[in-house]
């Protein structure tokens, strides 16, 4: 089956909307419900499940990146063409905005909802859930994005066990959230950060730069490192 660019972009848009709706939705709608809320662990699992389910759904169409840092990291690792980078990133950001918009419609259906609560936006300093500094937040996003891309590149290698990549990647994203929700609310994905931030505005927009720079930097380093590790296996 030949897949054209339009089909790939549609898959990325829908998949990224699902990631934001499922992951951020779990944080906004279900994390803090008294007595029955899912908490950090539940939100972490929700993000992992969005990627796992979409990887099996659209992986055959677009590769299921759902994340500008992933697309750029795959390019740095020699796995993705530069010509498709900007279209993929645009589709991912649009999908994230759509997912956040749908979530806003749902979340606004109850009295007392207020975007000032953060709307699952990523932040540092006074906007970090645990009050972590800019330096700590930057290090967290860089390092976890590095490991996320390393897992993606390894799990999708031609020499990896076939069919298991979505499980490894989904579990990796779950672990990443378990580590870093208290630090930055977990980004490792510039599109995921952009969707909610556009609706919150103010501080969320002002701090958004970090959640583009750090994940992309970590992904690029991981791409180069993975390429070096596999240099003796050019068909990896």
C-alpha cells in the first residue's frame, strides 16, 4: 500500500489530538476527583496508553510520531526525511490544538472550571507542580527526551523484535511521566505543550519556549548517539 503525505499528515493530526485529549484530559478531568481521582500514576498511564493505542492504529500510515521532537530525533537518527519534517510538525501542532480545544469544551461543562488552574500546561518555577527551578526543569526535559528517543529508535530498529515497539514506547512514556509530572507536568513533546498553552495564555505561553528547546535538543542528541551505536549495522 502506498501512503501519500496527506494521509500521513491526517494520521499525525488525529493521533496527536488523541494524545492530548487522552493524556491532558486525564489530568484535567480525572486526576484530582475527590476519593476516586487517578492521581499522577493514572495520568502517566493515560499518556502511555494514548501512544500505545495510536501506534498500533496509525503506525503503518505515518509512523505515529505525534511529537515534533520525535520527528526531529528520527531525522537526526537517519530514519526520517528532512522534506517531511515541517509538514509533520505542523500537523502535530494542529492536532494538539484540536485535542486541547475538545478538552476545553468538555472541561467547561461543569461549574467551577477555570483555565487559571493550568489546564495541564507545562511550567517551571512557580508554575512547576513541585516548584522546580528552570535549570532542573530543563535538565529533566532534555534527559527524558533523550531516553525517549533512544527507546523509540531502538524499539523500531529492523533488528528489534517485530510488533513490540508500541508496547516499549508506551511504557517508556508512562515511566517518563511517573518521573517528571512533579517537575514540569511532563512535556517531552512540544506539540503537547503548545495545545494547552495556547488556551491558557499568559505564563504558559511565556514558558513554552523551554518545552520546545529542551525536548528537541535531547531528541537530536539521542538521534546522533543512536546512529553512532548502530554505525556497524547500516540497515538498522
